[in-house]
């Protein structure tokens, strides 16, 4: 059962595709659906009650990027995997491919510095959104 923060976020966004369990493609309802560009896989360790996790999902959803979510609340044994991979105990922990991005603040700093696009779209950085 999603937490109250996740419920609120999902009320304002549409899930446009979830063909594989744990993957979300989120688009803001006010925008026209966009063609999804090929990206490196994005994996995010989350807890549904975490507002930072919801914001990170909205960030990727607004860009039409698929995110594989791993709920460490539902899978406490996977929490150790997250800590081993990231050396951090907080959520969200975001990985693009095998690169550890960090949490929401790290993601937003990477976007502001212009580094996220290149990491997400490695083959076609010049032509992607």
C-alpha cells in the first residue's frame, strides 16, 4: 500500500507504462505524452512514505524516463544491498547504469551542473531532450 506522500504524487501524475513490475514511466498530465528516448537504466531505492523519493520519481517522470524502483520497506534484505552499493543508509539512492548518483539533492545538483543529461543519454547527448 503506497504511503500518503506517494498517493498524493500519483494523484497528480499519470503512470503511462508499467510493463515490467517495479518500473514506472511517469508523465505530468498537463503535458502531452512524449516519445521516450533511449537512456541508461535508472534504478532507485525508495520508501513510499519518503517525500524525497516521490520528488525524484516526479523529476524523472517529467522527463519521460523509466525508473526501476526497489522498495526497501517491502524488501528489508535489499536494504543491505543498497548500503553496500551506495555507502549510504538514506533513501532515495539513485543509480544511472552502474553510476551512483546519490539522493535527490545530488540528482538536482547534477542536473544544475549540466552533467545529468550526458549520464542519462550517453550515445546521443547532443540530440536528446
